[in-house]
């Protein structure tokens, strides 16, 4: 069965043992980790991207624009190239990727 980008299996783990985070911290009692991007993060990062566009940006754009910007069936090869080039910092909450931020030289 194929899952949509925003769906996770109940037993799906997005963290890798043996990796230490760059910056541990807590926010309202929730343990958050900020770490460097790793190969294998691509699908989880797309789910974050997809959710941000479809949930947060939805009020400012037409459905056609949103679907073009973050399609439900993305070209994961292109996404992987894009995200690997960005080399973002990844945010984990309880072992699940919940956000990311990229710093690029062009702003």
C-alpha cells in the first residue's frame, strides 16, 4: 500500500542510532534535537515540506499553485538532489523529523 507523503507508519523510525545531535534542547518539556542532514532523511523532509505548503500556505495560494509547488506524488529523485544540495539542519522531536532549515549563500 502506498502512503501519502504526510503519512507515517506507526512503527516507522526516522532516527539513526549512534548519531549525536548538534544541539539538544527542550521546548515546553518536549525534547528537540537539531542535527545535520543525513542521507535517508529525504522522504521525511518532503513530508515536512508538503505539510508546510498544504497546511500553512493554503490560505495564501490557489489549490493549483499549492499542488504545483508541493505535489502529492513528487519526483523524489529531483527532491533528493535539491535537499542534498541544501544540506539543511534537521529538527527531531522524539526521534521523528518535524522540521528543517537550510542556510544558502544566496539568501
